[in-house]
């Protein structure tokens, strides 16, 4: 999060809006995929109020 990557640099500073723990890496990757789908995006948007 130091802003060294050009694709993310304009969006600094970052603010964590949601966090959830998973039992292992495969479960975390599965959950990440779920959140990137339409229903997951709606859930995340509801958290930030957009």
C-alpha cells in the first residue's frame, strides 16, 4: 500500500471497509471469487453505501 504500483497510486490513501477471516488459503480464494461476482459486488456496495 505504498503507492508504488501505477494502477493503484491515484487511489491512495486506502481505507479498510471490510475484513473476514477464512480457515485456509483455498477458502479465502473461493470467498474472493464469490465477492467479485455480481451478488458479492452488491454485498460490498451495500457496506460502503453506494
